[in-house]
C-alpha cells in the first residue's frame, strides 16, 4: 500500500550577504513524541458546494472563472426557452450555474480548445425522444460542432455557444468520439460510432480520423488501428506527443500516428489483455514533460481484462475491474522495453486521472466492479453496469521508484459515487472540481446510484495555507522565450525557495468526458528566481509540438504549495492551422 519512509528532510537555504549556505537537517526516524499534525504532507478534503442543473457528463474550463458542462436531454431540471437545458455554465466565483442554449444534442460528445482560444464541442447523439414529447428540443448532434468563443465576462452571463448545423458540422456522424489539440492548433477527431450502440461498438463503428478545421478537403482518414480495436474502442485515448505525432490507445492496443505522413506504427499491446476504452473504460494520461528532452511517457490505468467476445448479457456488474497501470516511455529504447506494469490499491472501472501542478497524478472516481454504459449486463444495479464505487482517491508520483508510486496519505473519503457520466477537472485555482454521475437512462432519485447533481471540490492541503501568487504575467507568450513575471512568496516558503524546489507548470486543463481528459497536459518550464525573490524568469516550451499552441495556465509550486493558476495564450493566438513556431527539439 503506502510505502512512504518516515524520514523527513528539512533543508534551509540561507541567503546571506555575499554567500549562499545550505544547511540540511535530518530528523531521526524514531517515533515523534509530540502530537504529529496528522501527516507531514497535510490533509486533502472533499467540500460539497452547490448543485448543477444538468448532469455534468462533459466538463471543460473555458475561462479563469467558468466551467462549461454538457449533458443529454432526458429530464434534467435546468430549463431554457421553455424546455430542458443540456448545456450549463458554472461560475467558480459563486458556485452557481445557469443554462446556455445549445442547438444539437451533446450526449457523449468530446471537445477541446483551439489555438485561438475557442472551445469546440463535437459529436453527440441523434435527437432524444423523452416520453410524451413529439418535438424534441435537440437537433441531431452526431455531426455537431459547437463553438464557445473566448469570453471575458467573468460571470459568463453574456457568453454564448454558437451552432449552425447547416453550415458548420463534422464530415461524418460521430457519437462517442474523442478529440485533441495538435501541433498546428487544430483538433484531431478520433473514432466513435454512427448510430446508437447498446454496449460494444459493433453496429456501425466510425473507424476514421478527421480534423477541425478540416484537412484533406473535409475527407476522413480510415484507421486500420481503430478497425482492429472494435468492439471496445469508443472514446479512444489520444495524446499529442512532443514531436507532433499522436499516441492513441484503444481496447488492448496502442499506436503512434504520424499526422503528416499518415503512418500508423503499432506499439506493444497493453499487457495481460487489459482493455481500457469504452465500454471497458480505463483511463490514460501523458505524464508531465520536462526540459531539456521532454521525453514522453504514457500511463494507462484501470479498465477490464474481460474477453470482449462475451456478449454483454453474459457479463456481470460484479466482475472485478482491473487494478493494472501500464506505463511506457515513447522513445526507441522505451518501446523496445515495452509496458511496465504497476498495480493500484484497487481495481477501477471508469477511473479519472488528473495531472496536478506539482507533477503528481490524482487517480479518483470509478467502480471496483463492472463496466461502463447502462443496462447491458446480466445484473445491473438499477441501470448501472458498474458497482462498488471507489470513494477514496490515490496519488501517483511518476518520479518515485516503482513500488512506491501510489500514496494515500492524507487523502479523504467521500460518500458520493462518481460513476458513468461524471465530469471532473483541475480548476484554475488549483483544486479539483467533481460533478455528475448518472448511470441511469433519465433522472433518477432514490436508486442505489442516483442522478448526481452535487458539486464537490477536492482541495489539496495547500488550499488552506498561504500560497505563492504570480502577477504581471503577459496575456500571450511565444515559444522558446524567457518571460519574467512577478511573484509573491509567503514567508514560510521564502526561506526555502530556490531553483531546486520551485516547479513551474504550463498546463492545459483538458476536456473531461467518459473517464478521459483529452488534451490534458503539463509541461514543466525552467525558472530562475531573482535574488530578492520578487520575480521569476521562466523559459517557455521550445516549440508548438511540445505544447500545442493555445490557452494554458501557469502554476508555481514551492515545496508542496501551489499558487493559483494564471491564464496565458501560448503561441501566436491565431486561428488554426498555425505555422510551426519556436525552435526544434535537440535530439
Ligand atoms: C461555497 O462557495 C461560495 C462561493 O465561492 C463560498 O462563498 C462559500 O464559502 C463556499 N462554501 C463552502 C462550504 O466552501
Ligand atoms: C404522458 O401523457 C399522458 C397522457 O397525457 C399522461 O397521463 C402522462 O402522465 C404523461 N407522462 C409523462 C411522463 O409526462
Ligand atoms: C486483444 O483483444 C482481441 C479481442 O478484442 C484479441 O483477439 C487479441 O488477441 C488481444 N490482443 C492481445 C495482444 O492480447
Ligand atoms: C449468455 O446469457 C444468455 C441469457 O442469459 C444465456 O442464454 C446464454 O447461455 C449465455 N451464454 C454464454 C456463452 O454464457
Ligand atoms: C425519494 O425518497 C424521498 C424520501 O423518502 C421521498 O420524499 C421522495 O418522494 C422520493 N422520490 C421519488 C422520485 O420517489
Ligand atoms: C478561432 O478559430 C475557429 C476556426 O477557424 C473559428 O471558427 C473561430 O471563430 C475563431 N475564434 C476567434 C475568436 O477568432
């Protein structure tokens, strides 16, 4: 379980006139007689605050104060124009939400931000016919493209979602696709299904890629990889790699796709036949990238090792989920070595992974048994194919040695199940927003797993401490540039602060849908603290492949205390496709 050595190292850096002296104090591992403040790392906490009016099954931060959420059209209480709303803006300053008008159905869609800061929501389902409704309010969302332009109104009240399905749409129908921002600031759109599918993607899979804005005169690109991964390849998990290629994992396989040469290069399969995409949802993340080499490593966790030739009626909500995490380094040597297997403290179906600004990965949500989707297995719990929610998150430290990476010290337990159709994101403030969960066909109360409207925040220990803050950050930064920003460091951290314990993270907070955060990314930046500790000079990523151009948040972490994030536009801020910027990566 938790293998943290009971040894604490305190090192003080004393800045004296003309000399820098480092003094290290080693405390002995003997039992501490004085009452220990719970843990040396501090306590995290779940805090419930506010309720949404729709099920937050897709979630994206669209400004420093606003989160945009999407759902389906099947009984949510929030109303707009005399009918149910299925899009909602959440104001993080007041913890209240309000309806936003959407035209087409956003159920099981995806999305991301473009290089000019516009949010794109894409795909969805055919119109929903709620009982007794002959004219549904929702248009066919399967080719849906919805734009939320950058909006400076902190309250969000004047912000709008733009849709014109007649002129602005995808090339083909895509329900359950995923998408990610690539090196030219456009979106690559991956897979999905053309029609409603009860469980497996075997009725009419859309085994292709396309782009927004379109490439190839709007034609799709067939993907042999997606064809091979049917029927367990909905919501493929894809990441832009620092050389501009794309890593994709679906079912029990993975591949690197070169967008420019159109070549797919298969990677070794996920060990032990674990399947990691819908309806056997594991999750995946690109681990933080660090200078000078930005070596990409991918972590894939949870899912199921059930055979996907078994019809869903012969699967059970009590089948154990996989506890496997598989990690691979995407260099020639790393691929030769293959996937390295680690084990989470418990199995998780539909886990979520959140990159934290200090470089750790928060693993939360999901269930110990069963599958994603609704009412498909032999013994659903109510309508849920999954059972035994996992109520306690765990942290994964990518830099710790293998066997010591999972840590639960200080992590709290909730009693709110976050199963199918949950949304989660890191906020610009540095804590984690959790909402949704609805493993039901409509809005259900008094079931074992209700439609969940309660919003929670998971607060890291630093939320209750004095935090560093940064200021005078330019709105736009170029690649491969030194940028000096102002910093205020609380006294208790200032003693220690120097280049060795300051981490500066450039982050895309990603788009959350179906146990996956597409486009989520953390690139560490070298930083120098001025002698007076009042300014920080940061070196931005070398080019638009290391950080796909577009919006980002900068967080500064000193020891274990993270500042609130500050939004910046990275790159030239133009509409995609944008030209290559910065300097090539030294190889
Ligand atoms: C909930 O959020 C509001 C608005 O930010 C804040 O005033 C209030 O203190 C919060 N309540 C709790 C319990 O954190
Ligand atoms: C559907 O319509 C019937 C007849 O008007 C009515 O009795 C019933 O309550 C309606 N059901 C719903 C779910 O609105
Ligand atoms: C992956 O799963 C398929 C069935 O979906 C199976 O035929 C194949 O053998 C598996 N591949 C590996 C490498 O385990
Ligand atoms: C699958 O379940 C169906 C319905 O319960 C049953 O008739 C059938 O025998 C099962 N098939 C297998 C392979 O277990
Ligand atoms: C759920 O249970 C509560 C408390 O027993 C009851 O007041 C409420 O009417 C129930 N709701 C439904 C939809 O049955
Ligand atoms: C950003 O680019 C997209 C795609 O070209 C375009 O539809 C959108 O209007 C642009 N937004 C802004 C603010 O220029």
